C-alpha cells in the first residue's frame, strides 16, 4: 500500500496513462448531448436521488467529470467512501445543515470556537436549524431526539484549540459527528479514523493552496453523500470544473506544503512565546493536553494575543499579507475580531475564547528568518531573539 504522500500525487489520476494524457482533462461542458432521451430520462431518475450512474452526467449541475476526480481523491485521502464537492466551504456546511433539517432533525450541537460564518449560520437559524453550543464534555447531555448533527473544528479557527475526536464521537452515539478538517487537512489528520462520520473542508484554504480558488468538499459514507448530491443538484451549490481542476492540482503538493509550513510555524510559535509584546501563543504543537495520535505535528496555523494595539501590528507588516483567509503559499495575518469572526455577536466571540487582542497567522512557504524579521519589526522590534 502506497503512502498518503504518494497517493496525494496520484489519487484521482489513476486512469490517465490508459487515457494517454498526462494532465487531467478539464471538461467545461454545461450539457451532455444524447440522441436517446428515454435512456437519459432513466439515468436522470437515478441521478436525482444522489446515486451515481456510469456515463456522462446529463447536465453540469448534476455532476462533472473533472470535479469527480477531485472528489475521488478527497474520499481516498480522508479514508471515506465518498466525497461531495461544493462551490465553497459554506455551501458544504449548508448542505449538511439542510440534510438534518429536511430529515426532521433540525437540532445541532456545536462546539465553539468555529469559523465566524459557520458559527453565525448555525446560531442565526437561517436554514431552519436550532442549536445548542456545548463544551466537548457537555455534548452527550445536549443531544436530543431531534439532534441531526454535532459540529466541531479541530484545530479550531481561530484559537487552534483541539478536541479529542474519538471521545467526542463516542459521546455522539448515533448522531453523525461533523469535523471541520480545514486547518489540519488529511495530510496531518484524518477525522474519519477517529469516528467522525462527516469531514468538512473549506477547500479554498490549504487544499487549493495558492489563494486562487474557492471551493468546499465533504468526505463521508456513500449513504450521506447521496443526500448531499441530491441537495447540491437542487440548490445549485456546484463547484466549477476549473476550480475542481485547480483543487486536484493543489492536492499533489499538499503533504509537502503542510510539512514545510508546519515546521516554520512551530519555530515562529516558539520565538513568539518569548516576545515581550506577545501575551499568549496559541499553537497546537504547544498545547499541553493534546489528543493522542490524532494530528501529526502542529500544522501551519497559529494565533497570538498581543499587548497593545493588534491593529497596529496588521498595519506594520511588510512581508506577511495583511488579509483574511489562510492556507496560501504566502503567509497571512489578520484580526479575527475585525474579519474572520466579525460577523459573530461579540458575546459569542467571548464564549468561544476569541480575544479582541488575538491575531491569527497562516504560515506559508517563505524562509522562517524573513518571516521572523517581519513579525518582530511589526511587533515593535523589541525582541532579543
Ligand atoms: C474558511 C473556512 C470555512 C468556510 O469556507 P469558504 O470556502 O470560505 O466558504 C469553513 N470552516 C473553516 C474552518 C474555515 O476556515
């Protein structure tokens, strides 16, 4: 059995030699011609249920062969039966919420912190769900007869807090556990191995890896995937084929990028913890009680609580890109209270442990010394390191 590093290069491309091509074929068709409309009607009957059939997808909102390659690769890398791609991470989360609501189980139990828009979507009940926010050890007690989903991020956006997925999935019983794996990616953590039935990604981040493609993907079992495909077909939250192409290309360098950026992030976290302007460093590799055998290394994301004005630091960086989002080849820094988590109620931010002094950093592929020099000068240059 080849390793994940190798499969990241080949998954979704295993048939290319037989096809006689090297690059993945990019199919931009919106429709698929056929002279036999009776057979097409039969195939469409099956496709509308979310099941898959051989042959072309009839219409681009039903499916796309380039996107299907990305889905095949993600299912394999996450160790799941299937994966369903969406126009964005939020579209993927919306489909999971609607799956519960439409099955008569509108109640969600969610563990904070979550990405700001995810938290707000769930808390607002915009899609008809109800919610109980709970600490991991309160989840079992929060589950009701009409609970359709338990949601957690680990490491969480933006505080990098980690949750023991095995313990949490045990607490969920028969209720499906959705783990948002955007920060770790399957290169560092595979939540399905620890009991999560649903693995969500904002593919916009590390999977794409270059800040130029918006997408989402949900890895899960085939039964749940059918529900998601049905919802995607009818709500139209499809991933564009070019995005599928770019995401599949991103996967081939994912393990390398995650390893390199993690090494740099660990070093920056260590140096920042000694910096006089830094009150607290949040980094999985430095968390005291880490879930055992869950995540390889600390990952490329970190956060710091600073003394003084956090906005001044954002204004002063010259090499870091001062921007929301994460997971690109360049390093990014942003203030969650103003951007990624701004949409939340301030009280909800506080409930999630998101300080107004917090800055979130996404480490890219630059040299660690150059990044450190920029951070140090942006923090006031008073470091002795
Ligand atoms: C960005 C993000 C999302 C939302 O993804 P989009 O692709 O922006 O819709 C969801 N979860 C986490 C952890 C994220 O960082």
